[in-house]
């Protein structure tokens, strides 16, 4: 549970609801960063590459949903996490 305390502290509005789209985006971003650092050491780990692509797609779908429902929260999350925004948004 220690690894989630840092993520929980960064959540917008202090929401600890893991079903909340913003929470899911935060957790997925941490997993993506972890997998990215793993793939830098093991560039031929194709199953991890596939897992990373799946996580990126899931995060992208959540970002699209959040951009449609709550634009202000979407822009704040993108700014806080330091990720690129969606191209069509």
C-alpha cells in the first residue's frame, strides 16, 4: 500500500475513489512509468511492450471520456501528470 500513498496525495480533490476516472488515470500513469523504465533495461521483452501498449490505450480512452465529461479536470490532470493532451481535444 505504500506505493499508492504518493499517488493518493496527488489526486485532484483528494478523491480516493479508485473507480473515479482521474484516479484510474493516475494509477495507470504510474504503471506506465514503471513499465517504461523496465523496457529501457530489457528492450526485447515483447510481452511487456504489449502490456504497455494496452495500458496506454486504456489511459487514452479514460482521457477521452474525462475530456468529454469534465474539461477543467482533464486539463488539470494533464498538467499535473506532465503528459501530453489528446490531439483532437
